[in-house]
C-alpha cells in the first residue's frame, strides 16, 4: 500500500471520528443516528452552588479505625446531600492521620443554610422494633400507596438502643458456607439492652436506621446475650462492606466542624461560563489566523487538525465525565497552545529542510522526525508537572491538571496522525511547486 493511500485511510478514520465527536459535543447542531446525547458536567463556579470544607474530629478514634470511619462518614454525607436532589454532588476526603478534611461540593443548591445544617449533624444510629399493631399499620400504608389518599404511618417504635452502645461492626464468615455476614459487638450496657430487645422480638424484625434511613431489618432468631450478634443473609462481599461501614459511622461517630464555605450564585456562574467560552473561541480564532498567515497551506492544515482536536477533547470531557471548572477550562485552552506549538515545531523544521533543497516528501519526513524529540520532551515535561499538580493539588487544581493532561495527549495525537497525514496528501502534487505557499 502506497504512503498516500495509507494517509487516505487514516484520514478517513480520523474524519469519521471527528464527525461522530462533533455530533456528540454539539447534538443541537449536528445529530447523527446512534450518537447519544449527554450534557457537560459543570462545576460550582460555572453553574453556581456551595463549596464546604469540614474538619473531622478523630481524637477518640483508634488509628486503625480512622480510614474506615472517614469512609463511613463520606457515605453518610453523600446520602444526606442526595436529600436535596442535587445532580452529581461531590464528597471528597483529604489528609492523613488525625488531620482529615471533608470537601463537599453541591452544584445548583438553592438553600445553603439548610444544606450546612443537615450535613453538619453527627451520624445517628438507632435500633427500632415493630409496634404491636404493625400488621394493621402495614395494611393501611399499602392502601395509602394504592389510593394515594391519607398519610403513611411508621410501623416502627424507637428503643433506648442507639449507636453509642454499639462498640463496632465487623465483617465475618459463616462457618459452614463461608458466606459473608455482619457481626455486631455491643458494650456492657448495650448488651443488656440488646438482650431485652431480642427476648421481646423473637421472630420479628429488629430494624436498624442511620439518619432515619433503614439499613437492615434482620429477623430475631432468639434471645441473644453477651452483647455479640450476627446478621446473616444473601449478602455479597461489597454489600457487607458497605453496611459495616455505615454501622460503624453511627457506632464511632466522627464530629465535623465547618472550616470554610464559598457560595457562587447561578447568575455569576452563567456569566463566568459565557466569558470562558468567549475567551476560548477568541483564542482559537487568533491562533488560526496566525497559523494561516505565518505558514499558509501548512497553517490551514494545522487549523483543520486543531478543529478535530477540539471535538475529540470535548468528547472526552463528556464521556469520562470531567467536571468542568474555570480552572479546567484554562487547562484545556493552555493545551490548545501546546497543540499549536507542536505544529509550529514541525513546520519550522520543514522550512529548514526545504531551504536545504530537499523534495516535499523528504522535507516532510525529516521535518517530522527532527521535530519529534522536541515535541516529545516538551509534552512529557508538561505531563509530569500536571501529575504533580493532580497528586498534591486541591479539587480545582486537580481539574486544571486533568484537562491539561488530556489536552496534551490529544495534541500529540493531532500532530502525529492528523497533521502529518493531511500533509502527505500533497506529495507529488503540483501545488507543492508553489514555493511561497510552503516556505
């Protein structure tokens, strides 16, 4: 297969990819069959919302239990923020040892005060028993659900047994079947309360609630003394792990204190988004104009490659998906400069090869091969810096690092596959003899 034919096949695939990604990014303008529609995920600074930073108090938690306690705390907070119906809330953990932080980002929140009050509450674990007339209550609730008339009544009754009497929950294995189960260990006072509850409720469920949400309702098989119990069932290993983590979140409560809060109004977020898009579009137009003015036909080729680069990059932002912030958009725009830089290095080397008297095909080959070490080293250095920023930075800095890294990788793809193969199409054509179009 000739080099030009190979270039045609590669470019056919690339332009097909470009059309598909353009349809995916801008379905309102170009809609292809089979291409799904998915919106961009915008951060707080682009759509408004609430950014909260909490400090977790781990003074009373043993070092070996701190990781599990923080994971349980995150599960509880995620459940709480879902109460507001927020799309894609972000709850992140930071820090090591006793110095732990909890970052909560709620995009589009309408009542920051209520969110702060709800999130700041210490997880509350409680055990409830069925009321004496629970069967009648269940029947009434079923009628309410069917007729949509009346109010639901809670069939459970609160008991004195709460999370402060539970020493801890662990993962265990059934001795015969080796299936995972949950073990509970109560303290001395909790053991007496639990013994009394199990004696009263043999054959009935004993419900466990965390923050008012039902976790489990195991059937009491018999009176349990000694303060140690097991919850068995058809659990997967992941389900057992999650339930144990949530039980320990109530048994080993981790108080949190609000260190800082930042609110961004929806109007300000919309304005920031519009300015960011305007800046990106203006930057692209200026770059395209410079490339065409400085390099003529190679500059036009670079602009085509950059358009495909933008479509593919934006598609990745939707697919992964990446939460776009102002910092993330800045990283994407900066990566556009890296993509242009790669093309400039290639074209500058090609000019030198032309001036030495080489043919178009040879100048193209040598120009790419000699520009590649500079492109490679520059991009690897940028990726290394982005990795450091992602590893040690905060959430906004991480967003910048991620978009910059993806942009750098896509810029190398653009220069190596798109620009090079587009230029190959001009080999042995009469237009290459017009010197001023290439030099």
